[in-house]
């Protein structure tokens, strides 16, 4: 049985090993995607077999068909209701669709879809499915936020939450369009969620090709420091564990 741990692969991709179940979130496993270049290596564990992939929404940096093919076309996929046909047309047939409040069991782990304040469409096309987040419930209770903005219902969203995997930035010098958490708002989210432990994700992995040709751009590291400062003020009781891409955190 795998050790209970989370390994941050980079961006919004996390390998969750819990109660003998291996889950991979929003796989983005390419060195280059469109105008973005990956600034951290891909940990080999991300390419090992998993029991399921969790997809939060259809944005290109969260639903990447090339990365899904690397994971395997026969891998079980949990996705927002409405994405099944899109995935099916690309050859992924083992898709279980969920909506907010619905659950899906994988081995000893319960996957519960929760609300996310974020557009779920796939630019440039209209929305085909909502954005979701997922509670991964077993011997530890984990919330994977995907992409979201702050919303009041975060308070008590996952009772007795052990670990929050929380986005704090994106892939460029600004957050761009849409609803996202920046370091300050991510710290506000911690104050509402009240997890025992928090790991920041969705930062420090990809950058536009024209940035940092000689020196790593500051937006790869500044969000981390800003989040640490804000979290220490707004959620001092939360044990903040900052990982670099590829690093793992053992779960109690």
C-alpha cells in the first residue's frame, strides 16, 4: 500500500496517495503548452499508474488532452457534468460525471464534488460544464480547490479539514481574467476553511516564453512569499507547508 502523502507535481497537478488509492488532479505534464514553458521538471511518479484522475474544469491548463494521454486513455476520470462527451470524443471512455454535492467512491476513498467560484468554459468556446473543487475523504480529509475565487460558503465547506490544496497564483506576471485567488485572498480562504495544514499550488511552475530567458522571473517565487506573510497574519493556526514542484508531504 502506498504511503499516505500528497506530492505537488506542479501548477494544479497533485498526486494524492490515500488509503491505497492514487489520484492525480488536473494533469498538466508537458514542458511546453502554447506560449508557456515549464520551469520545473516533471516528477516521474506523475507518470505511474493511478486509480483515477480528477478534472476540475475545462480550461486548457486544467484539462490538457496531451497530458491525459500520457496518463493513459483507459484511466478512470472524474469530471464536471457536461465534460463526458468532450472527453469521449478524444478517446477517454471511462468518465464519471459529477455535479456539486454528488459523491463517487474509489476504493476506500470518497470523492465529493464541491462548489468553485470560477468559470468552467474552454476558451474561446462558451461554458460546457461548471468548475468544481473536490473533497477527498478517507483517513485524511483533503480539499483540492482547482481554480476558485473566495466565496463565503468556504466556511465549514469541509468539516474537520486536514489539508487544503489551495491555488495562490497562476502562470504569468498577473492573474489575468476570471476568478482566481491571489496570495491575500488565499489567506482569507484559509481563515474560512480552517484546515490543519495548507499546501499552496498553482504557482511557480509555468511562465510565458518571453519571460526569464536569462533570470527566473520574480512571479515564479513572489506569490509564495506573499502568501506566507498573509497566512501568518490571517490564519496563524494553519500549519503552512510550502512545497517545490516534485516535493511530497506525508499525511498523518
